[in-house]
C-alpha cells in the first residue's frame, strides 16, 4: 500500500513547520547575535570615550598647571624687576638730593663771597669818593696854575 496523500501532506506540513521553527530560531539567534555585537560595540565605544575624556581632563589639568607655573614665574620676574627699578630710582633720588645740596651749598658760598666783594668794593669806592672830595676841597681853596 502506498502512503496516502494525506499522510504525505501531514509529513510535509510537519517538516515545513519544523523548517519554519528552525528558520525562526535561526533568525532569532542572528538577531540576538547582532544585538550582542551592537551591545559589545557600544560598550567598547563607551570605554574608549571614557578613556579619551579622562585623557582630555588630564591634559587640561597639565596645561592648566603649566600655565599657572608660567604665570607665577613671570609674576616673580616682574616683581624682581620692579624691585630692582625701585632700588635704582631710590639710589638716583638720593644722588639727586645730594647734588641739590651741593648746588645749594655752592650758591650760598657764592652769595657770601659776592657779599664780601660788594662790601670791600663799597668800602673802596667810599674811600675813593672821600679822597676825591678831599682833593676837590683842596682844589677849591687853591688856584690852578696850569689853566
């Protein structure tokens, strides 16, 4: 007896159902594998991103520390240069004060000498005027012979 058509259809349906189940399972397995790959890729990217962000934070800290160090070094140099300039200005100011004192002393000496010379010349001119007056009085009393 040959198998009936119904039994062949049932066998075909059973094998077709098994094929569909296998196909669905393989699709599900592929989807699960793809999802796992995507999740693994996301985790890898997250780890890389975190490493890059940490490296960036460290670089920012390093640069900031370097800038602060340069700023402090420049500030120290400027302070030192200003201190030297103030010391130089103070020395120059003292020198100027000393020169002004010398000039003032010289002017007082010149003024004193000038006053002495004036008094000597005044005394000399007064004496000479007196001599001329006396000679004029002597001439008034006597006649000039040479005229």
